[in-house]
């Protein structure tokens, strides 16, 4: 399995996804947009993972490579390749398929529950309630043909699925203590008190088991997308 990673900033990486892929001897390639915007041809990868980042999908004038990235994602979805989008990555998938992306009603930063929408046969079965890690200020409309997977009290569209091979997650199931620390370090200025914004102390105070739970869900999503 050749997995191509779309990484937007150095401090948002694969987290728990990396050891999962390495354990299965996946061939991992990466476009690091902060170094070079060169993207592979569609025939050079079997699956794609689009990671998070602080920019908006609408910032094409500032980051012109967003246009080509969206095209790559749209082509991968249409080709039926496994596609996973996380936070900005999910927003990019939505935008690539014609849905609007815009500021949400409030920022969500920290550990807050998401609730699975009504289960439908053939879609990924998220737990009914999951306490997950968030760090986002924008949201998206569901793209055409998408199935709504999850919502939260602060944001209606938290996850979606398209067909059998594409899943977009607004939240971060790949988060590890190290990746949470990196986000805090680089984006501490965003920790402005709000209804769904936790303090640094609250974010850091969760037990290690909290990460184990969300990483296991991420592993199940990867099994579903890449081996199902």
C-alpha cells in the first residue's frame, strides 16, 4: 500500500497513524507544502491522508497550492481510492467536492464529545459518544452525496463519509501527547477563553488512556478504509 500524506505545517503530523502504517509496511510518501508544493501523479499512490493546518481552504491567493491539492483530492475520491481528511484535510475534501467552508459558530479547542449520527448500513460505525481532541475554527457544508457521521454541541458537521473509501473528520483521532504538545506550543495564542475552548492546563490534564481510546478509533478507521 502506497500512502501519500499531505502535510501543511511541520507541527501537524501523522501522530498515531504513522506507527499504524509502519507496522503494516506501508510505503509512505509526503508532500510538505511548507517546503515544496510538488504533488505526485495519481498513479503514484494508492491512498491519501490530508492533515490539519492553521490556514483556510479559502486562502488560495496566499497559498496557491491549495487549488492543486483540492484537485488531487477530488480525483482520488472520484477514483475510489482511500481518502482520509483530518480537520483542514476534511475541509479540503469538502471544498474540493463543491461544498462551502466558512467560520464556525464558535471555535472548538480541547477535549469535547462528538455524537454519532444515526447508523446506516455500509458506513463506518463511530461510537455513539466519543471524547475527542479538537482544534478548529472553521466548519463546512456536507459535500454532495456525503453521509453525516458525527456532530457536537459546538459544530453540526464533525464527520462525513463519501462512498466506501472517503472519510473526513473535523476532529483529531490521531492525537498523541506529543502532537497535542506541538499544537499547544505553536498555537497557544488561540487559547482564548470560550464555551468550547479549554485552557492549556485542561488540555494537558487528561490521562494517557484518553489518547489510547481515540487512537484505537483511528486505527479502526484505517482498517476500514485501507483493508476493508
